[in-house]
C-alpha cells in the first residue's frame, strides 16, 4: 500500500493505492491520525487506487470520521474503486460517508 498526503488550504487529500488489509490498515490509521493531530479536521480520502479493503480499513476510516466530527470536521471519500465501494456498501457505510466521483469536487465540498 502507498499513501500520499496533499495539504490544501483547509482540506487534506489523502490518496491511497494498493491493498488495505489487517497488515496495512494501521499505516492508514497512523497517517489519518497524524493529520488530525496536526489540526486538520477536513479530510478527503481518495480510494481510486484501492484494489482491496478489509474491515480493518473500514475501522480506520470510521475512527478518523469520529475524531474529526468531534471537532466539527468531516472525512469524505472520493472515487472509490469498484471493490472498495462494494465493501463500503456491504458494511452499510456508504450512507455514513459523503462519497464523490472526483477529488476536486470532494475537496471543494467543504
């Protein structure tokens, strides 16, 4: 898995590529926590490059969402791959996260 963070004016765009499973999910959690600890409360996670996501990955996303909601922020998802979207829907999380088709639109939604 590879994660890159682009810091914008009031939103951080976190791009994730590869597999998010029980061995890589902690890295995603650490990245998101690091951004939140640094004061970012508005985060967009680009899932276009994710070819697999387990429940461990979902837990990290939900954990980050809970943390930023307490500070008036939000975690929004963009362009989830077909497999990532399937997992989000099966877990019932597609209604909890705002999901966008384009990262520019997702960032602009804040």
